[in-house]
């Protein structure tokens, strides 16, 4: 289980948000939707106002993580920007 708190600043309103798993590549297409995010674990179908928003996701990590691991990534959109990036990395211990 993965729990993520998303803090939206007062001056921003998210028009879309996705949280998911990536193998090390992330970004957005021309419409602002995430690319290279599979699976998508959570999204927000409605605009998100300022404040803290909690997401609880269920995901089973592969038994053998190879290479640099897998990343928990986010992709969000607002009227001003589309932003994508890693927020955590899962590695085999």
C-alpha cells in the first residue's frame, strides 16, 4: 500500500493529477496526459483546489526489480503548466 499526500499551494489549482509507476521515463503528451506511466494508480477526474489531498494506492511490486528500480511518478496540470517527475523510487533490498 502506498499513501501519498499532495499539497496544492494557495495560488494554484490543479486541473488534472495522475500518480503511477514508471521505469525511469516520464513526461506529458500534448494534451497534458502522462506518458510512460504504467500502471496509473490514482488520478483526480475533477479540478483540485488548494490544500492537502490524500491518495491511497494498492500496488504489488514485481518480485525481481532490475536495473535502477521503479519510480512512483506524478504528472499534474494547471492552467499555467504541465509537470511530471519522480517522487519515490522502489529498489530491491
